[in-house]
C-alpha cells in the first residue's frame, strides 16, 4: 500500500514515493517535471497536483514513475464521476479549477468544518470578478510557506500566482489538494461573505465579513495579536 498526503511540492511527493516504491526520488521528480509525460496524459505540467489525488493506493513495488502517473490518471477519472463533474459545472469550474481553488482553501485552513465556508468566499469573489487576494498564493510565489505575515511589499511580486495582481484563479494548484479540500469546494457553503481573516485567538479558525470595513476591523485585531506575539514576518 502506497500512501501520500500533506504534500505541497513535487519534490515532497517524489521523496515519499521513493520510500515506498523501487524507483528513486530523482526518477520520480524527473517524470513529474517532464512536459511530455504530463501532456501525454492530457495535463499541463502546472496541473500535475490536480492529477495526483492524495490517498492510499495499492501498487507493485516495481511500478515506474511513468506507471505511477498512468495509474493516477485512472484514479483521477474514478474520483471525477458524473456527480462531481456536475457539481463543478454548476459552480462554473472545471475539475482542474476545482483542484486549484481547493489547494488555496487547504492552505487557508486545516479545519474541515470551515473549508466549505472559505471556498464560498472565494467563489463569491470569482463571481464578482474580484481578485482572490489569497495570501497562500503569495507564499507559493515567494517559495516560502513558512511566512506567517504577508507584508505589503511582498504583494507586488511579479508572478502568475500573485492573486493580488492577477484576476481569477492561478495557473494551477499550489499544493496537492486532499479529498476533503476538493469536496469543500464542490460542496461550498452559499453565503454573503467576501472577506475572512484568521481569528486573533490563533485557534486556526477565521472571522468572516461581508464588507471591507468589517474585515478591516477583524484584520486589525489579528495584526494586534501578531504584534503581541512579536510575529513580524
């Protein structure tokens, strides 16, 4: 049984697979970064994380990196049954776009009960053609997910993943979204919130807001809590 989850990068996935299958991590990574491999399966390279859905799967020890990707394509098609495809279409999204949004939601919260609410916020912004302004995409663009506090200067980074500057969804997922995150988007909560900010109690939950003024109040409370904890970056 091969299991992989909590994966952000191709390097992390290659490392986990190399511990469970015969091929080494460099072989897996080479396959993951090969445009010819992914295009052969009908995926652009930046969409690879949408193809490899974290879970537990039965593999032969000798499965090659190419064989792994072929199997992931089959599992992708099993997951994306007609019911889920219909839910995606109802949201105006493709399966790849659901995965991209799910990856952002996953970075925003590890609370499965809150993920559908966060997904609803981003869907509201997409429907209004507002920029997502998702901090996790800035961390991805900067290549540093350890950043706890996004600074104004960092919001100007020139990247297609900068959702403060680029409208709509980024080119692809910023991690390998779990099934719980995919389902959170597909079963998002309908509401009138357009903003959210981490709670000042550091519980991992968020304060949601309908207006910018309300959001600014929530953000001010969280920033004050960060200052008190001496978290400046």
